């Protein structure tokens, strides 16, 4: 079968590799029909400064946002023909087929394209983190970084009734997307003083909750500065092995609550993803709106470059596997 493999920094190639087989009693084989690129793919693997002996990566890695159809099953609850989001083992989903068990499968409705349903995977991971802010009604919430994850936070804050939702990003096109998805205001950090703008937006009170979805080692410090006294900082940001520092006296002086959030580190890594699928099915929220681009599997290396360079207003890209 075809798969993608990273053989060096910024060097992804399409290869042929053996098709996986069912080995365990509950194994399910999924034909991957669509996948998407995540920012963590770029920061942690594709554009990471890794030791030479780290390469080549396992075929299919690091793609983990995947959807497809079950073609073979040893699990009576997952029949052939069932559409699913699948969390591949070791994030090795850039392949035509993967084998997984039910605990990493999310059943999908029969309606709608997989190119939009696959977007529920990353939005589900954001929902897990967003729950840390509790009841959002009446709160002033700022989200640092307006990529797919940051925009998911923006959508959830709006849907949950936050009084103010401010999206902050270095790219103007992402700020505009934030307004489309529920932000009450935005700050372009490449042209504006973020702290000054935050003060003006909140009458000097700053924000009840600040989310770091920037992927930048300096993001956490910015969030500490933007949070009001007794406020909360939620960190979703993944920065690889880069050291992160922040103004500790400011954090202590404000008595800030600081939450690190990573759904993959929990014992229920797909719970909120399943919930987002259900919420989209009933029309409460639509992560499919984050999709801005489409391409095909053979062009996955070009898709990674486009995402890395933030070309052509890209937010999320659906990578379809032709049959």
C-alpha cells in the first residue's frame, strides 16, 4: 500500500509498504479515505530539529487525523462498511490502511463528507481543554493562536455563551476567520501591541480566561500577562523540546490558575471527539467550517509545506485518498 514517510527534516516522501493485517481478537481494519494535517505534525516531527538517528520515521507518521471505512473487522460492534474517525497507533495514519481497536474508533453518521467529519478529531481535543474553563457564560475569554485548534476554542467559547471572545494571531486571515466563527473581536499581534489592545477591549480588566494555542514557547508568558488577577490560563500549546519560560512573579502576584491540558495523556483519549461528532450531527457546532483546502494523498508532502508556510489562507486541509 502507499504511505508517507518523513526521512529527514522537511523531507517527506511517498513510499510502498506492506498492508497491515488483523492479529488481535478485536482488531478492525480501516481504509483511510481522508486525513488532515495538524500543527503538531509540523512542530514536533516534520519541521523539528531532531537527531539524525531519529530518521526515517515510521511509515505513516505523524498523521493522526484520519477518517475512513471499515473493510475488515473482528469486533462485532463495528461492522464492515461503518464510517469512522480512527486514531492510528503511534500516529502513523498517513497510509491507505490502518488496523486499530474499538477504543480508538469514533463512529460517524452516514450523512456528509469525510473531508468535513475528519475535522471533528482535532476540535474534540480542544473541547477536552475548553472544559477546564467551566461555565463560560458571562466570561471574557481570549485565545492566543487562531489555527484549527485556536479557532475550535473560539467556536466553543461563543457557543457556550462567553460575553467576550477575542482571537489573537499573527496572520490577518486567521483573525478574519475567528470573526466568522464567533469571536467578538481580534488582535493582530504582528501589527498591534497585544497587551495594550487587551486593556482597551476590557476596560483595563483583562481576561477571565486566556488559552494558549499558539505553539510558540513565548505564548505562555503572553497569556500570563493577558489574564486578570484570579484569572485562568489554559495551555494547549505544544512546543516540542523548546524550553518555555514565563513571568513567574506575575503569575504568582495575580494568583492565576494554570491548567496544562492534553487529551492524549488521559485514560479516555477519544471521549470528547465522540462528543463533538454528536454535537455536529445535531447541528450545535460544525468543525467542518475550518476546512479551507483540499488535495489528494499523493500530494501530501506539498500539503505539509503549504501548512508550514501558511500559504493561501490555509486553516485546515482535507487530504483525500483516491480509489
